C-alpha cells in the first residue's frame, strides 16, 4: 500500500506498480474506482483496460470525490465509478454486441450517495462548488421516498479530454408518460 495521492496522473499506468489499496487521493484508494457489487455477483471483470480509463478515474477521485469528502466530512465509497463494457451490458440489459458511450466506461463519472445528506442538496452543492465538472445529474430523487432517495451522477473530463459542459440535469419520471427522462436543472421527481 502506497500513498500515491500526489503522484502525477501520467504515472498511473496498467503496467505500473499499482496495488488495490494504494491511495489515489487523501481519502480514496485505487480499488474504490472499480468496485461493483453487480460485477462481483455476476463474476464480471471490471478492471481498467486502458491507461486513459485509469488516469481519468484518478483525476475524478481527486477533483470530484475528494472535494465532496472534504466539504461534508463524511467517509463514503462511491456507488460506481468505472464500469467495463461487460458490466454496462449487464446493467443496462443489452446484447453482447452493444457498446456503451457512458462516461462510466471511460472512468470519467461517479455515482454518489451520502448518508444524512439529501440527494438534491448534494447535487446542488456539487454544481455550485466543484472547480469544474462536465455533468451533475440528480438521478431518481423522489423526496416521498426519503431525503436520500436516488443518487448524484457527476462527470469530469480528464486533462486533454475536451471542455467540460457544466451541465446540470435531473433524471425524473415524466408525469404524463410515466417514463424516466432527463430534464434541465436540478430538481426532484414529479411523478
């Protein structure tokens, strides 16, 4: 176990001397970037396949997950950071030929819930206080199910990966169709 929290991103390579418990930021370890209960249950390999995915996930841990940890003072592990294509197919019930374009498959996105912090409050804090982000999405937040219903999806493009859009969205149930839809702004479900 090494403290690699100050190491430059380019030193994180699949061929490098990395261990699962190596620290990539003050409070996050390498294994937390690929942990998936679904992958474990289904026997799916959810390891990084490229240096770019690994470096993007470390960048995300340092610039999104760590500032949230620092501000709220609560220890947490993200629900999901990196997802392999195999895991995405199982999660989204797609055929073996399908290729996901999710930022999770690039190591650029995380899903977070903080016990004791309302989901909408977390989403708004992230949008207002993170130095940069590509998307903050308040997903499936329905206050009738409690303040911690749903989760917050936050993405951040890696250095050299293009400009971040700073998009604020919500994934909510459309009251007319009953289907889940993305809408602009951070808000609760209107089902």
